[in-house]
C-alpha cells in the first residue's frame, strides 16, 4: 500500500460522500497458499501467507442504519439497511458486506450506519482470495468504528460465516484466517479443525514468492469445487466401513491404513482421498523445510502438491499446467504449483532471489507463446494481516 493509494481512496470518498466528518481507513490482504490444496474443508492443514495485494476501505459513521458502499473496482454504489438484510441476486459483491453485517448482528454486536468506499488491488478471479480480503476489511472496520473489540480469530470466523452461509460458497476458514492473522515474513500453519495456528518464519533473503496469474477462470470452478467436497465425504463414508475407529474427515485417516484398503475404493474416490491424505503430510513437511531453510525440499514438496492436484484431485486446468511446466524449466525455480481452488487463477513460484527478474520475463514469454495470453506476473511481499491505517 502506498500513500498514492490512500490519497486516491480519500479523493473518491470525498467525491461520493460530501458531508464533513472523520474518515477512517482500513486494509486487509489477499493471500497465496504455499501448500495445502483442498485440505481445509477436510479438517486438514494449510500453510498460507498474506501478500501485498489488498483491499482498502475508507469509512465514516452515519446517523442512521444505512450502509452505503461505493466500489471503485466496479464503479458502483449500493446501499442496504441494517434492519433488513436480504441477499442481492443481481449484484454479488455487496453480499459479502451484507453477510458480515448480518452475522455480526446475529452474534449480538451493535452496529450503525456507515458510508464506505472500497478499493482493491487483489485481482478478481485470480485465486488470491479477494472475497476474504473484502469480508475481513469490513469486519475490521465495523469492529474498530463501533468498538466491538473483535479478536482476530473471531473476525475470521464471522467473515467465513458470511461467505459460507450468506453468499453460499462452501469454503473453509483458511482465506479469512490468513487475511486477519497474517504476519510479515511469516507463513501461518493452520490446523483447520482446531483453528490452532503456528507462525513459521520465512527467510526471504534467499528466495522470493512470484505469483503468475493465468488470466483464465473457468465456469466449472464452483460446481467442481462442491463435487470434490461430496467426493471427500463419500470417501469418509466408505473408509468408515473399511477401517476401525471413527473417521469424521479425511484428516483422520493415516497413510498406512489407507494403503491397506485403497484398492477396495472406487477409483475416483481413491484418488481424491489419496491427494488429501498425502497433502496433509506434505504441508507438515514443508513447514519443517522452511523452518530449516531447506528451500530445495520446500520446492520439491510444492511441485509435488501441484502434480497431485492436477493428476489425483483434478482441479487444475490446461493453462495452470502450462504455467507450472514453463516455470519448472526456467533457471532459478525451486518449486511451482497452482494456488486457490483451481480451474484457472494463479500459480505460486518459489524463485531464487537473484533469478527473479529474468524468471518473470522468461515465464511471460513462455506462457504467451503456448496460450496466446499475456499473464500478470509479480513478485509478492509477505505482509501483516488486517489493520486500521492511521494518517
């Protein structure tokens, strides 16, 4: 975030809402998940970082119960009354804000009206969690302006609830958690069952995180995402019949037990379960590798994660696979994988520090030559989670 970003946000606010008053400013970052693809809704483990692509918000109290929101990204002004929150089937972005307000009030928090301007640098549809950044920055603004004293975990919980039960996306907690809880130059190891977490320092002086946006988003992403959830639940049902003990989610199945019965599962169910079980092991191993500053091992695990997501879990796509394959053939690469739900969006690349400029240049050329698409590729900084900005 730069002074220019805040200046522009303030200028938009004063143009849209002319009454004088104290304007307050907030931010919440997007994220990339280093490793842990589709493990979150299986009560497993993930290892995301917050990045310097973020949602900015300016807000000021009103004297009524109206929430008026101008989105600079969509160039659209919408409003709703806190006393009557209804899903808007025509304008999706406002529902993320309405959902947060709804569940804060249902939790017993007293809110009031706000004039709001939001502006984001998290690319839409890139798999970098623009929706979670929006939910968390709204929750942060409500909390600080109305003295709700939400802690960071509660903020993430309310934000996830808004997306899952109001917007209707059957998501895990990871995206909202990292947007709220992220720390500069650290990865956040999250146990998605207990919500226990552990900050893992990342020594960024020897490698950088490079995000490559394929610029494609396939329509089947949401339907296939829900199908994967159903397939994992079916795997749990079948494994409960084959193995001793109580299996609630795939996180409860160890590899040795799974290998002893996997041939008795339908092929698709076997592949989905194998990915999740192995991915949980990879997340733990990658956390240890980063702690040990063993970058080659971390890179191998990240690449292995992509291969599993592509071949076993089938949530990659041609463009993502092309981007990963191209990256792995460029000098300085340590590891590459898709990040996000899949079927488009972005890849994450661990790249040796000195190789980053040439890596970006080469990857752009390779990807465009294969697809005809000019990708967005940028080096990312690992930043703190949501906070109020004082100017």
